[in-house]
C-alpha cells in the first residue's frame, strides 16, 4: 500500500475525531433530521459520518484496485519473460539444427518461436533462409517480407529477398528489390550494386552492366577506397560490351574499346585476340597480325601463335606463317613454345624434315607433352623407322589417354576442349590456360605466366 493511501486514512481518522468532538458540543444541532423527500430523512450526524466514510473508502478502493492491477501486470510480465526465454532457446536450437544441416528440424524450431512472437525478426530471417534451402520459395519470400516489415530500417531481409528471387529465377523481382535497397541507402549500396551487376551479367545485358560498374567505381572513389578489386570486372564487362558491338557489325566502335583494354591491362589475352579479329574484319590484316604478335610478346599465350598460323593459311600465305613463327622464336628468351608451333606448321605443310629438326631441338626441354611425342612418332613412321615410332607412341600412352588439347581454368579448374575467353563456371575472364607440366619453371621457358599450348592432333 502506498504512503498516499495511508495519509488519506490518517486524514479520515482525524476528521472522525474532530466530528466526535463537535458532536458532543453540538448534539442538538446534529440530531436534527435532514429531509430528502418522499418521507426520507436522516440525522445530520449520520450524513456527516457517511460522507466521511466514503471519503476514506474511495482512495482505499482505488489503492486496492491499483495494487491488484500491478500484481496481475507483474504476473503477465513474468509470463511473457518466460515465454521469450523459451522462444530464444528454441531459436538457438533452430540455428544449431540449421548449422548441422537439419533444415526440417530447424524450421520446426523457428516456427515454434514465431508461434510465441509472430514478429521475431531473427526467426523470420533464418526461417526464410531454411525455406529457400528447401526450395520452398513462396514461403521464403513471405517470411522475408514479414522480417522487412518488422524492421524497416534493416537491409538484411531485403538482401535475403534478392536471393529468394534469384534462386526462383525471378530476376526482375530481384532487381526491383535491389533498386529499393539503393533508394533506401544510396551511400551504403555497394553490395546491392554488385548483386545487380551479377544479375545483368547473367542476362547478358552488358550495356546496363557497364553503367552499374561505373557507379560501383564512383562509390569506391567517393569513399576513398581502392578500385583494384573491381579491375577484373571493369575489363570483363567492357570486353563483353565491345564483343556485343562486334556481333552487331560495329567493329570500329569495338576496336576503340579493345585498344583501351589492352592499354589498361597488357596481359588481358581476350582483348588482344578480339582486337586483331576486329581489325581483320575491317580489312586491316597487317595491323591485325601485328596486334596478335604484340599479344604473344606481352602474355606468352600460345593462342596467338595458333591464330596467326590459321590466318595466314586461310589467306594461302604459308610462307608468311613460317616467317611469323620464326620471328616469335627469335624474339623469345626461351623458344620452346614457338618452336613447337613452327614444327607443327612444317608437319602440316608436309615439310617433314624441317618439322623433325624443330621437334628434336625441343625434345629434352619438357617432360610431359604428349602432342610432341605424337608428332615425332608420325614423322618416324613416315621415315620408315618403326622402332623409334613405337617408342614415341609408348611415351604418348604413358602420358595421356586422349590426344587432345586440355585447357583448364586457373580459378575454378574447369576443363575445356578448346580455348575460351572466359570461364562459364566462375565467370572469370583471361583465366583459361593450357594444362602443361614441364621440368623447369615455366618462366625459364620464356612463356611468362601462360602455359604451353597442346594442339589437337590430326593425321596427315
């Protein structure tokens, strides 16, 4: 009971005492009756006593009501606290089940939490992730929408919605949510821009992807952060944009972009290669070959030697192809790669003795190169030296089961039967190389960081 209630009671007792004294001195007056009509009357002293009693009873009743209400409120708070504690325990059990890969069990725990607190933010967030893992996308989307409403300033449920839409192949909805994130937090939208760029790249919308890439680089500049991590995307997106122009017959516009990419990153093989192809398409073959030769000198990638060879043979100029490969040998610190391609070209042109000299010169420089031994076997067979041909074929069989070029992505290790400008699995540009093993470090062979090219073999 509060002090205020006690004071009221004391005040009431004082009033009663005073009235008692007054009654003894004013008994005649107090005994008189007050008439209320309809024959109802009461003595004055009774009326005064009744009023005094009511004055004490009212605060007492209000005090009791307040205490009862407080008691029930405390009981309810303790009950809610206990429910919240149980909900948190179930939430932690759900997270543990989720980490252990028991998605169905985790979902049961999260739903139990939501039965207690329908707006439990973390349970909605995690429950949506579990539903997405179970590929129950509509339910996952609903959970993450509820989480977004529960905490409007939190971007996590919005990013989860993006993942929901992406995995359910609703890219337009994913882009709409990303635009909402960017509008809500324009200064904290790097992640949103990067996700937007990834979606556009998957769709092949290179022009729009380039616009997003520029915004990303602009934000990094405003934040005073290095854009080094964005260089590969800058190169890749602009490269694909230029390639798109080539496909549209706009080679001259594409050439300008390819040149800028080559200046920005001299080791970017696809840009060198496509720049030469674009120049050849607008009837500038000499400049195209010059670009490919510069590409080989800058990167050591054998795709340029193959391209130069195929270009001259297509133009029925085999002598120029030979001269170009000889020039590559002269310019290389170590000549294993261009010498092999020169030998292969001689063999292709039926210049067998010249081919043998080139292959024999490089035979001791590599320990695993099936294509080299295959060509030597064919030459020995042509010369009638079947014993040596069999030895070379045995070496081929020891080193590989399939006589073909083996290209591999340096990032994700995916293999390809032919060279491609970017890896389809991980999306990296300039990462597809020939899987080649040699006795010495590859730099000692004069190949920079590009591995040896192993061409497809063919008889005749």
